[in-house]
């Protein structure tokens, strides 16, 4: 395979990964935006609940002071969330996807040169010589083992009779 073909194949693989990470980034950004919108909606709902529960009869009541404090804080929270630009707070996986995209975009294979690597094949490598030796060793060991086994049985038989 030539260097040009190999570089082309590697570039195709890299391009597939880039497309995959772009899609993943798009999905994660949509999820993060929905989480942000959900947080804003929750804060708006909480603000409306606190405003509805506010008792306007007595302004010095500690309950009303707490409600005013909550209204102020919820208003600040909503304003902060509306100006929020960083989606990685809601989806931390976006950081990894961005890093992978930047890394893949920095790879340049076009000017690379690949060296050929050869594999040495050993012909006529047979194990038949070793198999014959193993068979002979096994047979001799079995015969010697049977002889010793029979001798031990015979010696025990002789000494038992006496």
C-alpha cells in the first residue's frame, strides 16, 4: 500500500471521528440549553409562588422580610441564568468532546511518510522431530514406571508372605 493510499484511509477515519464528535457536541449543547431553560423556568415558578404567598397586610412581619429576601435572590438568579453562556456547567462532557475535536482537527497526515515494515516468515519450521523424541521419552518412562511398580508390588508380596 502506498503512502498516499494509507494517508487517505487514515484521513477518512479521522474525518468520521470528527463528524461523530460534532454530532455529540450538538446533542450535548442542546441538552445543556434545555437544562438551562428548565432552571430558568423553575426559578420563575418559585418566584411566582413566593410573590403569591406574600402577605401585604403587615410589612414588618418577619415572614414578609423573608419573602422579600427570596424575591430579590430569585430575581438575581433568573437574571444570572439568562446571561449564562457556558454550557459545560450543565453538561461537563462537552469539555471532553471539545478537546477531542481540537485534537483531531490538529492531526495532519497529508505530509507524513510511512515506512514499510516487513515480517519474516520462517519456512519448514516443523515440530515432528520433537514429537518423535517426546513419544520415545514417554514410552521409556511408562515402561520404567511399570517395571518399578511391579517390583514394588512383588517385594511387598514376598515380605508379606514371610
